[in-house]
C-alpha cells in the first residue's frame, strides 16, 4: 500500500489533507496521454491558445483570496507575500505573454550576406511534452510561469509540484482546467522525489527542474540517458555588496527584505552581505534594529519544511566552534515552527574573518539568516562575491550609480541587481537563471520562451533564382578550386586594392569553370 503524502500547515504541524501519490508505474501512461492531446493542441492557432492564458488570469482574479489563503496555509508565508510575490507576478506574466507569444512564435527572417539568391528563416514549433518539476518555496509563481509558457507554445505539460505543497499544485491544475485547455493536455504527478525521477526517465521532450543542486545533478544524469534537454534552476548563496558610499538606511532596508522575505527561503535571498569595513558596524547595528521590529505572522512566515530546519541547525551549530559571532537570533521558537531571524558576522577586530570558513557563509542556508563580512577594496569585494560555487543572483548598493554598475558587470551571476534587491523573478520580461552550480537555461522573458520551442531553420531558393547546380557540388575541378581561392580573396581581403586585383582572376576562372562544366 502506497503511503499518501500529507499536505500540512507548517505553522501548526496539523495535517490539512492526505493526498494519494501518483503510482510510479502509471507515469509513462500520463506522459503518453499528454502527448496524444498535444497533437491537436499544436494545430490550434496560437492566438486561440493565448486566450487560455487570459482565461487563467481571470480565474485567478476571481479566486484571488482563496488562492492566497491556500498559499499562506500550506507554505506558511504571510498572505501579503502570497499575493505580492506569488500571485501578482503570475498575473503579469499571463498578461504579457498572451500578447507576446504569437509574435515570438512567428517566423523570423535571417538576412543573407553571401547567398543573395537564397532565403533563410526560423520556424518555431512546440517541443512536445514538457515535464515541470518544482519546489515548495514559491509553489505558485515558479511552476505557473513555466507551465504557461510551455502550454501557449503548443506543448503538453506533465507537472510535478513539490510533495511539501501538493494542494497548491492541484490549485494550479484547477486554474488551467478552467481556462479552456483541452482535456488531458496538462497532467499532474503528485508525490515524492521517486515520482519526479520516474517522470524524468520517461519519454518526455524537455525537463524544467527547479530545486536543489543535489537533485538537479540527479535529474541531469537521468535525462542524459535519453538525451532529454534540461533547464536547471538550482540553489544560490547570493551576495550583496554594500559600497562605502551606500545610504545605510536604504542598504539595510534592502538587506532586510532581500534576506528575510519568504523567511529567507528563496534561491535569490541575500545570504552573504559584503560591507565596506568603514561602515560595517553601523550597517550591522541598523540591520539588527530593523530586524527586531519585524513581526512574526505579519512580516515573517514560518519555516516551511522540516528538512530545512536541520540545515539551519547544522550551520548554526558549527558557529560555536568557529569564533564567528551571532549578532542576533540563532534559535528556534519553542514549538520549532520558526527560526529567529539571524545575523552572523566576524568577531570585532578579528582580521582573519573566521565566518568566511563556515558553512553558513559558503553553503546555501535557505532560511532567515544573513552572514555579514567586510572588505577593504572594491576588487576584494568583487573577488569575494565571485568566490562561490553558485552564481544565481547578486546585488550591489551604492550612491555612485556608475560605480555600482561597473561592479555589477564583474559579478559572476545570472542576474545582478543594482540599487535594488532580489525581486526580478517577479518580472515576466526579464530572464531568470544561473551559472555555475546554480544551473543553466533560462525561464521567463523571450529567452525563456525559446526554451519551450524547437527551432527549425528553413533555407530555400528565392522564387526568382534560376535552379542551377551549386559550384561546390561534384565533380571538383582545378578551375573550380582556383575560382574559390580568388573568391576568398575578393570577398575577405581587408584592402580594397587587393580585392580589386583579384577580381579579374576570379572572373577568368569562373568562365573557365563554366566552359569546362559545359554550362557556357
Ligand atoms: P528538492 O531538490 O528537494 O526538490 C525539488 C523537486 O524535485 C520536488 O518536487 C521533489 O519532489 C523533486 N525531486 C526530488 N528528487 C527527485 C529526483 N531524483 N528526480 C526528479 N525530481 C526529484 O528541492 P526543494 O527542497 O523542493 O527546493 C529547495 C531548493 O530549490 C533550494 O536549493 C533552492 O535554492 C532551489 N530553488 C531554486 C530556484 C531557482 O530559480 N534557481 C527557485 C526556487 C528554489
């Protein structure tokens, strides 16, 4: 008998609902059902398909409070964050890409440089069946955008939400089921990682995986068996550089939201803060003061996931033997539902910065913890920011906007935000994705749209061009070779004099070649 998964309220630990897991043995059949439905969906004109996105938008608006309450209940984030960070970005994405998708899927001409009698263009067509596997931290906005892109492009989707937030996954399915999509086009797989693994191993055409680095590596290894392409959106240890001229009030408010919204459970959370040594103490005391004013329940949600609590506990335990200093927080609440928001830094006047050797500074925490260290020069700040196996998002805060941007341009990350923090996953029109162990591929934006389509290059003779055999076809002759050597010089020499000198030779060999081939 297969164990059901439990939808829980992380604030109380109470079980909200028992949900049956999708049998592993049935997953291949779900993929095939989706594939069958996709065949006719791909033939529906894209403007019609796009209407489903707008219908989904309407359904969300009509049920906004219910959806926000469910996200709050099952994920534990404040309702405010459910509306602002999960739901509104989805409404925006649906609005923008219902309009943009037809343009993005229209044929695109490629101007020809040499072959003026030929035409080339790109044709975009759906990939087929796309698997979307998602985490629990933004359980609505992360998968929703990926599902919407895949569907409007003419694909079928098999979606596996996190086992930690299955009811939110089912809500996404309900929204699309009420949007006018054909039956069977969107399938859902419910349950643990074994179901995700079975989905990746099945005959799908692409996987969008968002989750931890460890699982991402497993997904990629398994996808390699069938050469299934993957987009991997993985973890981060995102740095914020606070430049010496930064406005401290602005910088600390940015760090506060960037580090502690969603209870720090965001791949794009500010986890490392690099502050110029001249302002470190003021920065830390101001941040501490602002942190103390945040209210649990209203501003800060609970820790969503039991396993995650073990990570905080382990990382914090290491600090006691490392000389690093816990400025505030560092404990679980009595009922262990939340971790006090925590700032860690180096002990005063400690020049070898012990914090920088700890896990809490180097490994993803994914919780309400920021690790603050110092730097002396801008070069050192950049080097420290880049000294990480992750490369998802970074931010730079400073009054001299040109300097801040110059620093941003040297950070190894998929996104660098200047004088703002974290929020760009919420923007439909900007690309989201990382480098290094944060993964690869992009979601959102026109670049992300390209990930859900195949590209076919069509190359054709222009209607007015006579059909003659190309000069590089068989048989190869001496005149032909000479002609191409002169051709190379005429076309690619830098000097116009050299080009002109070669032109008569080219023409002579050209005529000789035509005669030899009896084309003249
Ligand atoms: P996770 O890797 O444990 O699980 C993610 C999903 O993968 C879940 O649905 C899970 O059931 C499934 N899964 C587990 N094992 C699998 C397997 N072998 N094959 C296929 N699927 C499998 O991650 P999580 O705890 O849900 O999420 C937290 C992680 O996600 C953090 O590291 C965070 O940084 C990352 N994340 C990244 C982004 C991004 O955009 N880069 C966004 C959100 C979260």
